[in-house]
């Protein structure tokens, strides 16, 4: 959604509010510019609303793997992880020079550099091939990979902050308006937190979009559809997990997480009671039946499981 479209919709919603419309939630989303911010600074910006924990440290091996795929390589350079790296590193990649031969004899590939997590485990280094001389083009590319990987360890880029934004919306009990995400409906109790986050998000080079929704018929239909679809999808996943627990077994900690997740779903259904109109109680009943079944599995008693369908339409 463009900023101009969001602004037009916001003006329309303000007219509904002025006519006495009841606030039923906010549709939120965001646009991002190219983001490059230190993890420390990002945590400080999100700390006032208690979301700093979502800026997680990046494991050096993960940073190396990501950088190997993200750094643009010359046409004659190949980058591959070693299948059996030395025992002093969790990850190591070879940088190869590819010499193309005529016909179908096969191209010759020569290792010209390495890129690896150093023995201390906290930085990425570029090196010549073990026991051999480096090749200039391969060494240059390995240095670029190492520089980008080390940057990723200390900084968040656009995809990192985008993942954090999704996590924030989920923490605020948001539900997706579109199947592929991008726009989310927040329940009224969460809307204030999103508004308070606006200055921090803008400092992160994120443009937050907010459209207040009021209880015009079309708005209620959109809100109900989004909330009901998200909750039913979660119920369907829990049903699948329950069948797996009954047939294949499930670890105690995994069962405990699902019992807790049922509590979260009941709370979410309550948050959306204002738009679910008669469906909220049905969803809550189904989730509590599921929770009882998981609890019996956790206690070792087993269960035939709840016998209900997913559809909860009026």
C-alpha cells in the first residue's frame, strides 16, 4: 500500500469516526528504505516498548553463510561450503576460480581462497587455500564476503528489521489482512503501542502505516474475516500437532508449548470479540477442548481428541 493510498483511507475512516463509529482496530503496515543500523542502536530504539529482545545476535556461521549468498560474485567465481571443514571452525567456505573449457570435458575449478569463522568463533576471516597459494580474484572476493559477514554480525539490514516488524505485530496479537502478509489488523488494546513505536521506527528508516478502522459494515466484514481466518488457521495447525502427538508422540516441552499457545489463542479471541460477533465463543470452546487434549497427552493419559470441524461460521 502506498503512503497516499493509506492517507486517503485514513481520511475516510476519520469521517466514519466523526459520525459516531466505534473503533474496532487499526490496519498497520510499513514501507522501508535501505536499512543499515547497528544492533545496539536498534535495541535502544525499541527498548521503551520492551521489544529490544527481538534484535537478536547473529551467529557468525549464519552471517558467513548469508554473506556468501548475498555478495555479488564475478562470473568466473564459485563459492561453496566445505563439506568437511577443519575441526577448529563451525563454518568454512571455499572460493573457487572457474576456468571454462571448450566442449564437454568439464570446466576446471581451482580453490583460490577460503572464508571461515576464525578459531575464536566471533569473526570471519579470509585466507589463501590451506597449504597453497591464493589467487588474486578469489582472495578479493573472499575479503568482500568476510567484510559483509562481519558487518552482519554487528548490524541489522532491511530483511532483519522486516523480520523484527513481523515479530512485533505478532506480539501485539495482529492478524494478517492478506494471505502473504504486508497488512495486519491490530486489536484496539494494541493500537496505542504501535502508535508509540512510530518515532523509533522512523529513526530505523521505516515508514509505519496506520489506518484506524471503525464499525462501518464493510470494515467489520474485513476485520472479522481476518481475525477468524487467522484463529482457524492456528486451530488447524494445533489439530495436526495433536494427531502427531497421538500417533508419533511428542516431547514434554513441545506439549507444554502447545498448552501455553492455547492460552494465547483464547486471549486473542477475546481481544477480537468486538468484531467476531458470535464466533468468539465458538473459537474459545474449540481451543479449550484442544488444550484439554494436549494437557492429557502431557499427563500421559492419552485422548481420543476433540471431534469437531474447523469451520465456525455463523
